[in-house]
């Protein structure tokens, strides 16, 4: 049926050609359907903007028109001496992505701080584990402020000729391609319309692209919030160790910013978070010092068992690292740097659909316990850039599922285990039930002594 | 193109005459398929998925032959400026991919509705591809040594008289031009998995699509091409995972394989070399 129809149309060739030319014309330029782009990126947060500049610089995608839509206005970035309270820990994989797309140069010109070790300890069992060499030779992550990451990516994105960025462009509605059509239709709140071959949803954990894709999404609330602040130590020192200590209410982390400043991410219950924001600065500093170094009620059985285990490890000649350091005393908190953010867990069962894909927090949201949240998103960016480049270099269309599914399977293979490990850690540490505390105390000591296992954990975090 | 519209009957008769290598039964069957041709998850999904192997095969083959200019390697149009003839192009799944890489593609097929469908789809996607309803024997008469490369993907196993078909292909190829083919081997594995199981158990392709008698061994194919002085550069096995709809390269050529052969620069010198050997 369809064939005979098609052939009929085709046979009145001249007329048909004219008709089709017009159709294409409409598709590309008329106000009715809006202008057409090969790729539309919805959401210009850290992940969306980085994706835009990475794709814009991909040589094999040179002839593709890309549009980046961001709801908020374009805030000019002003360099200030004051550190922002939102910082991210970028792993070596992300660092490589930023070197490849050129954005690292901007960060390097301004400021970042290298972390060479990560000390994780458990307040209840007083056991600890160290990631990174004790000689402090390897870089395990780079601390950069969120808005500097965003500015660096924006700066590079603006250099791409085939990329258009629209700020203040909040999307109202998406209509994704179905069996009969090959393009997505996008409508902004101001009435502007666009069509595209490939829609990339980078619109955060509340993604409307994900909703339009109608994929299954598993999510739950952690009943936890993150309290952030910029902290000042009483003296200057080689601040290159990130400390994370598990308290019964959640982990508290100190992430180095300079030789006297660290950024605080304190995950705790919403009630406790509210209280921490309400108390005076002096009281807040005292609370942090207690949380980071202070003693916690420890069950005597747990302590006995962990020290016995320690002796056993030593007997087996895989003793624990005694170079464990504690952070120095915190003197003050930067005025006005205290804030709190809600946490949650979420994962889309599919990242792709005909003509669309999810990237970053839109696809997965994790507890920032391991500082992995946005690194997973940047890992998505690197992978999608490779997959799309290969697809186009192999003569495929951008929306070809045969290629997009490589992105989905590669990323899910990486993201799901990482998310489960982080979620598992979170659950494991969110209790003070003695047998569990004992187990995790032994666990921390064992992982500490077992170099190869740590290597695996580090490698997983690096991509 | 115009000719076939004005005198379709004449051409059809010609096509089915014993002079050409096309089998009329084969064409009737393909007509059934055209409706769903462009659904990448539809009945022809193995062919759509095969592009992930055969397009890089052509692209890298031509790069390795040194016909792709340096600035075009790793660009968005690596095949810019090269002319390719896609024999048995069907609805244009391979032709369109090659055209997107910048090649000037001519696609020929003996099935008029496939050609119509191909034209329609290319127009819709803003691709300029020269689709012709003709046979390779017919086409070769007026297009001697015209193309940088010829692709005949999943075609030779449908051709009864393979030698004249290949002779005609070689005729169209420029000196130093490349011939790329993919097809099925004549083995018990093909008969059991790719034909019997695919057609009768898994319903992957319509019954009667392939016949084992018409399949050809790589050595046999190589021999016919050698008769035409073509030098075989590479033969690679291909494996289709029907559960994931993915193709991958593999060592054994037991079921599917690809072949890349190159026409000599000068026929005379090549012949001498062969004689010395
Ligand atoms: C307290 C806290 C600490 C964290 N610490 C770390 C850490 O140390 N390390 C780490 O790796 N990660 C951390 N994270 C996680 C990290 O912040 C997120 O993973 C990251 O911000 C996700 O980036 P994104 O671009 O995917 O999404 P978002 O940053 O949410 O960006 C989404 C963008 O889309 C835009 N948008 C949304 N809807 C629309 C629409 N309809 N139209 C147009 N635009 C739209 C929004 O304006 C926004 O700019 C932390 C998170 C929290 C809450």
C-alpha cells in the first residue's frame, strides 16, 4: 500500500520535487515549525555546557548545527577573591575531558586545587582507609568551583562557529519523534519553536526531556540534606588531603581549596541541617570541629574487635597505613557561605530513545558522598561525544539507535555499579547498629590493607 | 531515469531477458520488502545495523589505498570528491551513508520500486544521490572506468551468473579503484544458521530470501576477481548477533564475510607481475 502510494507520488516527478523542496523549506525556515538544528541540548548547567563545547569542537561533527537552550539568564562571571561555597571534585577522567575540549586552560589560568589523598574514616569504629599514595605523588582529584567550571565550558563553547547558545530560553514543551516523523519539536515559553534530529536532555534531576521520553525512572529521597560552607583553618599547611568521616547522621567531608581554606559538605538529616544553618558562626565552627575530629561514643565490643582484626592484618603482613593524618583545627567559617541542598537518588532505566538521549543528572542522581555526581555526568559527555563522532564518521544519522545504544550500554555499565556502590556505602554508614558498625570497621581495615581492591575502587572513580 | 519512466515496459522486458544476471523471482520478493525498508528496527534491521561495519570498511579501505586526501581524514566528509557506485542499492541504506560521508554516489538496482523508494527518501533527507533503475551490465556499457569504488553489499548471493556480473562491475572501476563486497559463504553454517534458522525459526528475514546454491565461497569470489586482474587486499569474517542486532568482525568467514579488492594501476604491468610469479 505504502509503496504504491509512494510510487504514484514519485511518478509525477516534477510536481513532487517542487512539493518536497517546499516542505524542506518549511522545515528549515518557517515560523510554523521553527528553525531546524541537527542537535539541541536542553539545559546549560555544568554538564550541558560542557557537552555543547565538546561536541562543537569535535571535527567529525563540524557540519552539524547545534543549539544550547538554558532557562536562566546569562550571568557574567566575575572573578572574586572569595571562594564560592559550591565546589566539585573533578576526577582524572573529567580532567582529561577538559584538557581535550580546551576548557582546562581557563581553569588553570584562574584557580583549582589538587587533592593527592582521600582519608575516609568511621567515627564509630575509629577505622580508616586511605586512597592515594602516602608519598602524595598522584593526583586523585581537582577541586574547582562550580561556576568556574561552567564559565570555562561557556568560554570554549562561544568559540564554536556551529554552536548557538540561547539564555533565558525555558522549554515549555517537547514532542519527540514517533513512527511517522524523524524530528523532535521544541517549544519555548516565549513561543519560539525549534526542530532537531537529536535532542540531548541535560536539564538536571527534574528533567522534562526524561518525562517526554517516557522512560522508567527509579527514585527515592534520602531524607538527607547537604550543608555546604567555606572553612578557614587556624594555620597554613599542605592542604592536599580530602577528609571524609562517617557520622551516624551522615558523612562530613572537607575538600581542600587553598593552603588555608577547605570546602565543607556535611550530609545530615533535614532537621539537623536546619539547626546548623540557624546557629551562630562560632557555634557552627565548634560543631564542625567536633564532627571532624571529636570523639564519638564507641561501643567497646566494636573497638576490641577492630583492634584484634588490626593485629591479625599485621600478623599477615598487610598492616594498615600509620601515616594517617587528621585535619587541623578549623578557625572560622566564611560569612554568608553556609547553605543547604536536598539529596536524592534517581536512575533512568533507559538513557536513549529514538532521536533523544539523557546526560548527567537527568539520567542519574546520586548521593554526593564520593564526590562522583557530576563526574558521572562528565563521563557521559566524553562517551556521547565519542559515540556521536563515530556515528557521523560512519555515515550514520545522529538519531540512529544502532549507535546511540552504544552510549547507553557503555554508560550504564559504568554508572549503575558506581551508583549502587555509593548508595550501598551511604546505607551502610547511615546506622549506628553495633554489628553493622563492627562489620564496616573491619571492612574499612581490610580494604585499607588490600591494595588491589583499592586500585579497583579508584579506577572506577576515575572514569 | 527519464528513460525508465517513459518506457518502463521495454526496460522491464529487457531486465528479465536471459541476457542479464537478474533473477525475476528475486525481484518480486524484494518488492514485498520495500514498504518497511527505512524502519531501522523493522524487517531490514540487520542491513541497517550492518552499516556499522560496511561503511567503515569502505571508508578505511579507501583511506588505506591513499585516495582520501589528508585534510579529509577525520573530517565530517572523509569521502569528499570520490565517486562510488552502489550496485544493488535497494532503498539506499548503504548509498545514503556513503553520500553523508561526502561521496558522489550512484545507486543502481533492478527493482523499480526500490529505486523509487530510494529517490523519495534521499530527497526527503536532502541528499543528492543518482539512483538509476538498471542492471550493472547495462550500466557498464556507458560507464567504463568511471568510479573510484564499487560496493556490492549483500548482492552477489542473489545473482545467478556471477562471472558476467563481476566482469561488469570491474569494467566500471577506475584503475586503482576499490571493489567492496559483503556476502554469505557457501557453508553448512550459512545453510543452518543464516538461512534455515533465520528464515524459519527466528523469522528474521522472509522465507526464501536466500538459497545456499547461490552463495559463494571467498576463494571462488577471489578467483573470479583475479581473472579480472583485481588483487584481493582483505577478506574478513562478519558475525551477526541477532539478539542484540549487532554486527562485529570475526576471524572465521564461515557465515558472512567482506572482501576488498583493488584494480591494478595499469593492466599490463600487473599481468607481467602475475606471469613472473
Ligand atoms: C550539596 C551538593 C554537593 C555536591 N557535591 C558534589 C561534588 O563534590 N562532586 C560532584 O561531582 N558532584 C557533586 N554534586 C552533584 C552535582 O552538583 C550535580 O551532579 C551537577 O550539578 C549536575 O549537573 P547537570 O548539568 O547535569 O544538572 P544541573 O546542574 O541541574 O543543570 C540543569 C540545567 O538545566 C536547566 N534547565 C532545567 N529545565 C530547563 C528547561 N525546561 N528549559 C531550559 N533549561 C532548563 C537549568 O536551568 C540548569 O541550568 C553535589 C550536589 C549537591 C546538591
